[in-house]
């Protein structure tokens, strides 16, 4: 004690200066560390914003694609066109029933309508709380002055117009309570392709807006703005729909002019207002280039109102909210800072600063190691490590979740090669032997025997030419592959029967021509038409008619097997392409289908054995004339009409009629 007092008397100035200098250095370091840590929290907030914006954009594209597909599917229903061309009471009831059932599927549509070219509603189905019901004829309205009708009249056949997201208007007044809607409009055409009416779907956008708001956690505020800056969704609900509700001041440019100016110049970005952070992204609801690689946009024929080509999705988080969970708010951390200052004073006193610094560095290294281990084991993507024999030496929790193994069942027990398909083994062997660094697509076998498709990025360490260790990521892509297959099936097949659609069979026909090696090779087509199909619909109903189409498709696919391609050409008419068959072989194949159809029976709920027959026309490709598919279809159609005129239930070739049965 006496020695300490003497030291203090002698060295108090130096002690004071060194202590103040040390405290200053520590204070600056803590301030810099706090700023760096705060910046890290801010960066994480931006990353979370981007994830939420990506999710919002995908959800918007999904629901817009769904609405467009629904509109196009309803517009091609034979019963709808039949009603427009033959507007009887019975046909109206059929269409109303179809629209009512479509509305009742999941109640996502507030209205489903047919509107003629003068704007008059012909049929309207409203979705009420107790179910969908048709609107009486005397209550139908003329919507000729509504913008979506005017835009619908400008459409080409096959195109779909998507209206802006706004509040529904009935008889010139905004409907109460407010109903946010997006309208999908597509034309109905006659047999010559001339417009005859429009199908209009009012999508209940309130469902989408509620899901949009539900994406955001406490502290993050999601907002949606149209291209004019008016709020479509805001955490202050009274600020929404300003342009329709007579509130022109409820607009983004009035709330934050600087942000609005930046959004006009940059389609995506972040706006830092010191006390809050706002991330935004311009979203074009009907542009699917990133969502579907542009494969289906042209086919859907989507058309948007020029005034609402885009929305802005926004996420807003205040500085207090992103710093609320900062570790330095904890009382233990404040106590730790006090200990640092006290320890510094002690270290200066004993000139042991370098030893304490070493200890602090050690603690920091341990903290970083723990963070890295946590990042590895709890990452949202799978990771695993394996040696030169492909023995798995480590795996994180996501990989174990994917494969269904416990850690002690997988690590140091399983070889990666043993869990791969033959094709994936070849990829892995090549990557391990060639110092490959990059992406692979592998098939991994799970514990329960399932094959899991994964995307994997691999890197390896070598000592000279000898592999020492490899690391790879593992990400489940089964949902992505399933979506790709479903989209491909939707593009190439008929939704009701599962047969190829007309567009795809045309591609298959051209492919079959390319495969013909000489003019002596054969190729034939069959045109098939179910006899008296309208009588089946009128007698048993359209549901049984659909069952007949499905059963007939399955029968024909079984009869053809791998010999040809079977497609639905339209209504009850079908087309089969038969590569390698001459006229006699194609006629024999057609006769086999005719006989099998004659023996086929369909049972309805009344246990009626419903029988039907088919008439078939046969035509053969002429290599000399280089016939097109349209020419073949024309010749096969002529043969088919001869079969119809000769009594039906028969096969007719281009110049020959087979015996009646």
C-alpha cells in the first residue's frame, strides 16, 4: 500500500496522461465499433428488405399469372361461346352454373361477367358471403363508359388486359365497404376469329393486400404504391386510395418528395433518411421475364393499362427499430464496458496493457469462431465437407434436415458417392479429379430412400495433385423442378383431357418430318370426331360429356402407345400423328381405335351405360408435294366428313372407305 502511494505521488502526471490517452483510444475504438456494428445491423435490415421485396414480387407475379390463366381458360369454354352465338335460356343457365362453380372454388373472384361489345352485361355472377349467385337480368348494367371495357375492345384475340388495382365502382359510386379489385379482360371470338363479347373477372385484391401486409414482421412496415404515387397499401389505412376518395394530398410525393424523386430515377434502391431506412423496388405485375424466363408471357398475351405499368413495393424500418435488439443495450454489456475502463486503468498502473490486449484478442477470436460455427451449422442452405474418399466429415443442420439423418448416422459414417445416382457420381468424380470449382446439379438419396435433387457449389483443397478436403453447398431444388414440369405440362397439353394441345402437336409433326430419312418413309395422320357428341351433352350433361372426352383420350393413347402422338384439336375433334405408317397401317390403327371406342362404356351417377362411336378420317403425307400439316388435316377432314355422311362409326381414307360396322 505504501509503495502504491509513493508511486502515485511520483508518477501521477504520467499516470494521468497515459490513462487519459488509453481511455481516449478505447473510447474511439468503442465508438468506431458501435458504428460498424450499427452499420452491420443496417446492412442486415437492407438484406431483409430485399428478401421481402423479392417475396412480394414473386407473389404479385403468381397472382397476376393465375388471374390471366383463369380468364383465358374461361374464355375458351365451348359453353360460353355457344351461349353468345345462341343466347337461349338453357345456354344461359349452363354458363351461369359454370361461372358460379368457378367462383365458388376458392372465392377469389368478386365478379365473373360476360359483357357484349356495346358494354352491356349479359351474365354476371357475384360472390356473396353465402356463396356465388347470378345477378337477375333486370339488374345487369351497361359498362360501356368504364375504362376496362374500352381497353378490352382494343384487345386482339387471345390477349388479356389487366386493369389497375383500384376500388370497385357500382352504378357510378365506389362500393361500400371498399373492395380493392384487379380486372382481367379477354375477348370471346366466333369461329372466324371475330370478337363477339368479353369475359371480365374481378379479382378480390383485398386477399392479396392482406397477404402482402402479413409478410412483414413487427418493426418492418410494408407499403405498396401505384405509378402515380398513391398508396395501395399503407400501415396508415386512411392514406390509401387517395385518387378515388378525393384525397389528392395522400400521395408519396407529398409525404416524401426526395424519396419520390429518387424512385422516378432509379427502379430499385434504398433511401436513408438518418432516422429511418426505406427500401423500394419497381414491380411490373405482368412482366414475367425473371419469374418464368419469358417462356409464357407471349402466349398469355398480357396487356396492361399504360398509366399503371408499374407498382412500387416498399419496406420501411425506423432506426430505433433496427437498433432495438443491439447487444450494447443490455445491462451486462454496459457493465462490461465499465470493466474495460477499470481494467485499462489497472493495466496502465501495472504496465500490463500488452497482456490484457492479448486476452481481449483471444476473446474476440473465440467470438468470431463461434459466429462462424453458428453461420455454418444454422445456415439456411445445406453445407457438407468430405475427404478424398468422399467420406462425409461434417454437415450442417440444413443438410441433416434435407437427408433425414441424425448427425451420428451421417458424419464419418457415410460416403457421398454411395448416396448419389450414377449420373451424379460421374459429375462428382470429374469435379474431384479436375480441381473443378463451380456449380453442380446432383441427385442425393435420403435416409428414407427418396431421391432429392439439389443444386451444389463445390470447392476442393489440394496438396500438390492430391485432394485433401472438399466442401460443397446443398440446396433443395425439388420445388423448382416440379414447377418447371408443371409449367411445361400446362404449355403442351390440354387442361381437360391431358392430350397434347394443337400448338405442341404441330411441333411434333415438324419433328417427325425431320426424322424422315428419305421420300420412301411414311407418315400418316388421323382426324377423329366423336359421333353425336352434342346429344351426349344434351342428354347427360356437360360433366358426362367431359368424362367421355377424357375416357376417349385415354383409350386412344393406349391404342397408339409409342406409335404416334395424340392431341385434342378442338371440342370433340382429335388429331393423331403416326410417323412410319403408310395408308393401310394407319387405316388398321384407326379401325382398332374405332372398334375399341364402340365397345367402351361410360357410367354416370344413374348407372347408365353410355355408349358412343367415333368417325375417323385418314390421310398420308406426300413427300413429293411436301404436304404441310394444314394440307394433311384438310385431306383427313374430307375423309372424316365422308365417314360422317356414310353413316358414322367408320373409317375413311383419302380415297377409300372401310366397310361399315
